């Protein structure tokens, strides 16, 4: 076969068409580069990771079709990503509509599946359903290597989406598959350094959702410290639920798995109750996480509540027309994964992560109604354990309602009842204001003196902190350490939390850089995660970064460093510093108000880290391990993952 051009137009007629197509394609790529946000949501680090998701999704589709069982993702030096699969290989022949190869179509035409369908190529759900051409357009360069026929190894290179040459043969190979290598364009992305842990969480999730698929992630950026993780789950979503309940005590031994299908749609659900008080439901449509929920979640919740209430009545746990179990009651301690596949997913909502297809609601509802009722009938021991859990949740709810009413009445009498320890700011516009939650009275005192009272509020914490993981909402109200936070933020708590009412748009946790400080940060994050999740989702939660070292050389202004490495760099830069010029802070309390302001609170100098809840499953695991009642695994975890624990604090 000729090395050159597979797509040379043959007749004048075709040539004309080809020209017009080519212009359209270039315009398409240009549009993507002009408004990348429209296609991938954001050009932040999240957008950067979306690119990998998008390319991996294409390979996962090949696995779902049954032709691929291993996907390798490598992070190469220079922040380059390589995704290799052992599928059939993207078809390399001439595409009937364009005259170019199908490979070129897939990588240059927006929504290749929709418009240029045919040839068996279907566009994947994708994170935003955008496909490989968008990744290509937003990459400095992309190289695609394909072996489709088990003989010829073909390659095409693109720069900023534009082909450098047509698909050409570069060698021979005796197995099929597709390898895509790309370097995200620094002209487009604000951040181009990949986070190993983020990709790891993403790929683990993808492996859970495709039973029997192996996905291997390898970080080759530092040849001296190659990191690798490999994921393979025979049990699919059932394994996922087991994973969510790692280190929790299940209420029943086995995960309950249900599946069903109708027309072109299918649904798989796995559930298992644990003895905590929290619900953890993860839903997916075409392997894309639907954080905002949607029709599949609604169908599941409605059916679950109905099935459990019917079963409770049948077993005389509750009487007819007696107090029914609410949705919250039947979901207390529930870990569930809902995965639906459908032909034309409609993604709605603020972040386009809410599934809008109403036909899915009825499919999920009737499947759960049928399968879960049958399961409970056949497994009365499990059924009884679940009912006991739900009935005790209902009792606690009643107690919580009474407790809430009591606090509401109190605040109604005294409308300006802010916590006594709170030093509020003058500005009342939440967009301008921040609140520092400070560990320890002495640090709290320094913060109060050092702050800019116009827009900075200080809330010192004291007393014994409640272990949030084990707590129910009713106990939160009685806790003297968390109650002031709830009151100061002024937006309620739990299911009543309303992020629109929050009094500060920056909630900054400020604690020491030591183990105790780390514990406090973790507790507060757990509390926000469990009871004020929208606060984290809105990006309002931050971690302050107080310095660990002060470096003073002669009469020069003092310098500050967050860690030992930075300290040594400063010492070097200053050409050496006498030993007594280096002070290591043991705690925030050691800094005077001016120092605290200068290093940690002044927006002009400080570093604060925004808390992202990118992966609720990972956070849930870490929180549980760190704070759950299983001491053994917890210690083990901390010892093994000391590094990750500090990451979590970020
Ligand atoms: C459609 C048809 C065929 C392969 C693929 C798509 C395919 C696409 C991607 C994207 C990444 N990896 C992939 N692997 C395969 C083959 C059709 C046939 O040979 O009959």
C-alpha cells in the first residue's frame, strides 16, 4: 500500500466536496479553540483531566462492545498522556462521506458519531459527549497509532487539531488496537500538570463500571519513582459498593445486585446498607458520573421508599396508615451505585451532570420494584435487618425534629443570635466576606487582632470535637463545637442547608501544621462533607496555609516558608543565615497578630487552598478510615498513606 495519502480525491466532483468539508472542519476546530469552555466546561485542572476521561471513554466503549479487555494509561515526561487499548483498532479505511480515513474523521470532525455516523462508529457518552476531536483541537499535538487489520501499523499526527499528514503505514504488527498520545496545549489550559490521584480515582471508577476490564495507570514522569496502579473488578457495580463500604460495618453480608433492560436502555444497581447514618449514592449515565442526579436517581429513590414501606407493613413493622418511613429513613446508611446506559442521554443542570431522560425513571422504578421486592421476600433475615435500620432512623428523625424546633424557637426570640465567640465583620455582603475558623483560643485572639475587620470574621473553636462520622444530625445540634459554626454560617444544616443563605463566601479553616491541626481539618472537612456538601461544591471552603519557618537575616525584612525545602531555598538565596535567624513555629499561637496577618490572612500575601470534592467516593473512604470506629485499619491506613492524608487536608 502506498505510504502516502489514502484520501487523495479521485474525481473533480469529489475534490470540490473535499475542499468544502476541509474548510468546515478547520472552522470547527477553530471554534473549539476559541471557546474551549463550551466544549469541556472549564480550562482549569479539571478540564485538563476531562481530556483523559474523554479518550479513555472511547476505549471503554470498545471494551463494552466486547472487543477490548485492557486499557493502559501512561503519564509521560512533559505532561503527555498515552492511552493504549487492545480493541479492534479504529477503522483505517476511507470514510464514505469524507473521502478521508475514518481515523481522521474521528479526530477532526466534531461529534463524529452524530453527523458522520455510519461505519459502525458510535460517539461515546463522553464527559460532555464531545469526543476525540475536541481533545485533539485542544492539544499541542496528538498522535494516533492504529492496527486494525492485525498486519499494518498506521499512524497520523495532528497539531492543534490539524493533520500533519494523512494516515500512513509506519510498520507492521500482529495484534489490533489503538494508541493515542497527546499533549494538552498550554496555550489553552491554565494548568497542565496532571494529578496522579485524580486520574487514579477516575480510572478506578471506570474499571468498576465495566466488569472484567483491566485499566492500568503508570506515572513515568519521574524515572526514579515510577508509580503504578491497576484496576480490575469482576463484580462491576457490586464491587464498587463493596469498595464504598470498605472499613464500614455492613448491616447484611452480601451486596444486593439488580439489573434490567428495556428497548435500548439498561440499568444496573448495587446496594448494601452499613451501620453509619449517611447515605452514599453514586449514579452514572453511560459511565459518566451524574453528580446532580436526575431521572435514574429519582426512579431508584421513589421505588426504594415504596418497596421498603410495603415490606414494613407486610411484616408488621409499621401499621397501615401509621407513620410511614420517609426517603431519608430508608436511605440511612445506604451505599448504592446506579449505572444506566441509554442511547441518547440528555445531560442537564448547572454542570450538565443531571440526567433528564424521563423514560429512565420508569425503567428504574419498575425494575427496583420487581427485583427488590422479590429479593426481600426470599431473604427475610436481610429484610429484617434493613427494616430495623430504617425504623430506628425514623425514631431518630422524630427526636431531631423536636431538637430543631427547640433551637428554632430560641433563635426566633433573638434574631441576631450569633455565637458569642464570633468576631463578625462589618461588611454584610457574603461575596466580599470571609470567616476564619481557628483552632485554639490563643490563635483565635491573634487572628482577631490581626484581621481586617471590614470583611474578615473570626470564629475560634474550643472544647471537645464531636466525631462526625458516627453522629446523627440530632446530636450535631447539641454539640458545643459545631453549633457555633452552623449559627455563624447562618444557612442551616443537613437536608435543610441552603447554600444561598451562607453569610461568607470564603470559609477558611486555620489550624496548626501538626498532627492535631491535621485532625481538626479532617473533622471539619468531614462535617462540611456530611452536613453542608453544597458549601464544598460551591467552592466556598478553603484551608489556610500558615508558614512553618520564619527566616530573619540581619535587618532585612523577615521571610516565611511553608516547608523545610522552601526554607532551605530562602537560606540559600540569602547566602546563608545564622542559626538563630531561623525560627520554626510550633503553632499558630506563636505568631503575633501582625505576623499572622502578613503570612496567613492578608489576601495579598497568603496562600489558601480551595477544597475540591472532585471524588466523593475517595473522600468518603478517607474520612471513614480516619474517623470510623475500626481502629486497626485506620492506623494502618495512616501509616501507609501519611502522604495522602496530608493531601486530603488540602
Ligand atoms: C468502531 C468500529 C470499530 C472500532 C472502533 C469503533 C474503535 C474505536 C476506538 C476508539 C478508541 N479505541 C477504539 N477501538 C475501536 C471496528 C469495526 C470493525 O472492525 O468491524
